[in-house]
């Protein structure tokens, strides 16, 4: 009887044990497949979000190209030197040379500009500024030979084509020059009603775009840009560029969803594909990202296999342990359960944090006037209620001084650790008085602190300096890091965060003047933005004269006066000053390089480095670059000068001062007096003085005429013109008016009136 009871109990135990094992197996299998589908959905969502952000970057790049084309085009329209290419019909060789030189400067200002065309409707010619054809004017009849796009745009362009990119291939007649794929932007003053009379064609190299947006060669995904006719104008796989996909499943999906972003899994050319679409942009382009569905699903399959393997191992362990010590199984299971719960909680917190940072980053980088601004504000408020309910806002932007040296000193993982420690120090110091959100922007070089508080009174400047001083001291002691920072004004609404960030970001640019370790306030910098700045052309002219005369010390002093004169000016004026000063020095070098004489290549390299503020942390470094370039120029010119050239120039000056009143005093007359050929003395005189002999004669005559007009009121205009060597009074009046902006009579009247 006892044996039967024992057997019965063992059967019950075995039945319960087997039932539990079966339930565990069923639970594990169900959980595995449910997890698989949940994981698959998560992978798809992640793929869509990543693809959407990548497409946003593509769209933003094209928009940036359009804005750059608009700015450069209008700068060219406003440039007086290029006006002859746009409007003139008869211009001198010198004007044409200077205009093409200026056009080359615009082309070389950005590395991704392949070429610039300037169309003159009056002369029906095209001035080409490119690496292979600079200084060439092409008649209208040969446009198709250069670029078939030109005639089509000039004859058929409408108002909708304003600054729309035209993707096309520029083919060169020379076999050694490879064809160039470009995005062309047309800037003109007239569209639609009449044919274009003047236009600027700015060709951006598609190779540059391909270089920026390139992906790994083994990437299974493909990014496409497609125009309204179905032509592929960009692809991460070059073989698909210029293919027409009109009528395909892909293009039909684009047209059906052209007004909204779309994520879908669909059949494309018989293959199941994860498709991400952006709304059609203002140029009528579609942006699409295609990833094979099997590639996305592979990650879930790997997770499924791993989970099944782990489940089988766990099941075997469970069965063995359940047979031996069933009670002790509870403890490790409980421990594992706790660990999984902790990991899940941390992962969930990390996802929430990343979501908050993502939407906050979009809001900070968004212009406050964009159409999506209100939507972004609402998205941030939903993701971070505490941030949206604050009463006052500040944005503090930090940048590590000598960031390039910092990157070269530490490997990537150590840089990330040090940046994270710097963020933690800032949060610890500022956390006592503010709510804090942190981001890394500007390719990781800028750390942004979004600070909030529920009190409206503004924080004093001394208090801010105290906070930043603590952070700076601890960062130097613990991390050996020095940084500059800029603080925005106070905001009262979360919608102002974008403006506050741009205030601080723009203010941080001025750190180059005080140097490293600067603390800048946006309210101080805003006073600079409202200033009007006039470039000191006269000081530049004196500097060039000093260089030509070999007075390097005075030339460097004048250059320093120009450079430091923009210390408290808008940052655009600072860039303009650097560009103009660099251009003036380069023009001087070009004019002086005659015969076999050339400046060392290091001079041009130094000037190009000095003109850019991207890699420079201190304005003093920029000034030192210019000083070095001027010193090298003066040294080269000193070696070039010859005593015979100086004596020849002085002899020409003596003859002009003696015979300027003679109408026959001209280049031929002076050449006969010196017994040299006119071309020879012209070249030597110009290389020494940067002026022509006729300019010098006209300058002396004008000076004598002004003296007679001031001191000899009894002389008539006719008598003065005769005494100063002019062949006729009309030519004298015309020359005087061109030089002074007024006739000789008007000049004399103003002197009589005390002006």
C-alpha cells in the first residue's frame, strides 16, 4: 500500500514536473517569436528614422547649395568689376582681365564650385570662369558646343526656374579633360515675361556632393534624388545617375506621397524593399531611401537564433536543476529577473533621453521663421514637459580651445570620455541653480547647455562669471582642458531656444579676439551687429605703396591698422576685410610678376591660410600670417629691384615734370628723349611703380590744373587747359570731370565758396 502511494505520488510529481516543463517550453517558444516580431518592428522603425534623417541631410545640403548660389550670384551682380561682363559691349582689355580675375576669385572662394558662367544679353556672349577655360568669351551661336543646357535655359526659363538646380553633364572638347557632372543654378534679374538678358550660371560639382554623401561601398542601401520627370539626378550608386524611372513602382510611390513624408514596405522591381520618402521640395525633387527588406530582417533572424540557443541552454539547465534542487532554482531566476528589469529600465531611460535630445537638437538648429517651428516646439514639450513648463531659458555654448590640437592629442574614445567628463562638471556646477539639458553640436566641437529655471529675474553677469570660473578651474585641474564659452540673452518661452542658441553660437565666433579662455555675452556682441563698416581703401592703397617702396615695417603697421580696425564690427565685416586685404595683396603680386620674376609659392599659401578663420583660434595668429606674407613680399621685391630701374623711373619723372605742358608730351616723346623703345620703358616703369606712363602724365597735369584753378582766378578754363598740355578745352573738361566728378568751373566755384 505504501509502495502504491509512493508510486502514485511520483506519478503526480512527474506529471506536474512534465507539465511545468511543457509550459516553460511553450512560454519560451511563444516569447521568442513574439520578441522576434517586436524586434523586427523596432528594427524597421529604427531603419526608417535613420533613413529619414539621412534624407533630411541630403535635402538640407541641396537647400544650402541653393542659398550659396543665391548669395554668390547677387554678389557677382553687385560687383562693379564684373559689370562689364554682364552689361558692357565695348570694354578694354584691362577691364576684361580684371573682370575675369574677379570672376576667378569668386570661383575659387568655395572648393566645390566647378565653374561660373556670366551671360551678357547685349553682346550675346558667355564669359566662362573655370579651371580649364578661365578668361574665355563664347558667342551665343556656339553655346551648344560648350553646354546644351545654356541655350535651353536662356530661351525657355520661367519664374518657377528661379534658382532651381539643373543637373547635367558638362562635356569638354578636349579628350584629356574628363566630363563633369554638375548642379547648375541660374541667377537672373528677369524671368518669365521676357527672355533673360543677363544671367549668372553657378555650377556646383556633383562630385563634391557625392564625396560628402558617399556611403560604404558594401552598403546595401541606396539613396536617390529624382526630379519631377523621373530622372535620377543623384544616387549613392553612380551607375544609376541620369536613369529615367518614370512609370516604375518607385516613381509611382513618390508621386502618390509627394506632399508628406512616408515610410512603407513595398515591392520594388519584384523585391521586397523598405522605402523611406521625403515630401517633394520646392524644386520638384523627390528624395528616396531604399533598403532590401531581407537586410533589415537579418538582424532579427540573428536575434532569433541567439534567443533560441539561449532558451535551449536555459531549458536544459532548468530541467537538470529541477530534478536535483528545485528549491534553489528560485534564487538565480529571481536574480536574473531583477537584472533584466534593471537593464530594461536603463534601456528605456536611454531611449527617452535620446528622443529628447533629438527633438531638442532639431529645435535649436531650426530657424525661428521656418514652417515646422511650432510643430518642433510642441514635439519638444511633449517629449520633455519639465523643459516646456519653465519660466526662463538660457543657452550656454562651450568650445574647447585649440580643438584641432585636442583631436590630434587624444584618440577618439578618450576624446569622448573627456568631453563627457566636461559635461558632467558643467552639470554639477550649474545644477545648483538651473535645470540642464546638454547636447554636442558642430561635429562634437561645441557643447551646448540649455539652462532653465522657474524664476524670471535675470541672473547677474558676476554670477555667470562665478559659475563659468568654477567649471573652467575644475576642467583645467582634472582634464587639462581650456575652453571658451558664450552665453545667450534670457528667453521667456521655449520657442525662443533656436534664437537663443544662434545668439550664443554667433557670439562664440568672436573668441578669436580675446583668445582662449574667453567668456562672451550675446548682449555685448549684438552691439557689433548693428554697426556700419567701411573698408579703409585709402589705408590699403598706402599699404600697397609701402610694399612697392620696400617699407615693410610701415606696410605691416598699416595692415595691422586695417585688421584690428574690425575688432568690434559685425563678423561678416571681419570676413570681408580678410578677403579684400588678401585679394589686394594677391593682385599686387600678380601685377608685379613680370618677366621671369615670381613670388615664392609660400606667400600665396600664407595668404590663403590667413584669409580663413576656420582653423584659427586667435586673431593674433591671423595678423601674424599677414605680417609674414608682407615681409616675404617686401624681401622678394627688394631682391628684384635694380638701380637702373630706379634711375629710369626718376628720369621719366623729371621729363614729365618738365614737359607736361607740351601737348606732344606722351609715351613716344619720352622714349625718344631717353633713347629707348616705348614698350621697354613701359614694362620697366610699370613693374617698378605699378602705374603706366600715361597715368603719370595725366596725374601731373591734373595736379597743375588744380593749382591754377585755386591760385590763378584770372585765367580762363581755356588758358588753363593750354598751360597744362591738353589738346583742347573739351578734352580737358571731360578728363577733369572723370577724375573729380565735377567740371573745372564747378571746382573753382566750390573753392570760391570756401568748400
